[in-house]
């Protein structure tokens, strides 16, 4: 592991307990085609206690790159394009 880690700022919603804290940031910003790293990131997100707020943050802020809240760039793009499910306000997709 190198000295580059994904910074997670303390904020409302318990970001300080995020599972990605201290993990090499390249895990969440893998090289194109690096499916093993994508799977590793998704496994970390799967166990994260702040996965849903992270996912909402990424969707609300239209994060274009990386894996956030267990969603890949492609999945977020699709969710943003199709919009929220019926009965869900636009600010809380995910």
C-alpha cells in the first residue's frame, strides 16, 4: 500500500466510520478494465456503515469518477439518466 489514501472528511452522517478510510485511493479509482480492483472496492463498500449516504452524495453531486457507495461510474450514470423511482424525491436516489 502506498501513502496515497482516500481522504474522508468528518461530516454529518458519520463519514469518520466509512470503511474506505485509510484504504489506498486507487482502490476506488481503478484503472480502466481493472475488474479485480473494482470487485475489491465494491466488497469494501458492501460492508460500509455509510454506504447509503455516500451513494446519495455521489448522485446528488454528480461525481463522475470512482466508486462511491458501492456504485461504479457506469451505474451512477445510468441512475442519473433514468431518474429516481416513482415516489422518491429527486434528492434521494440510491
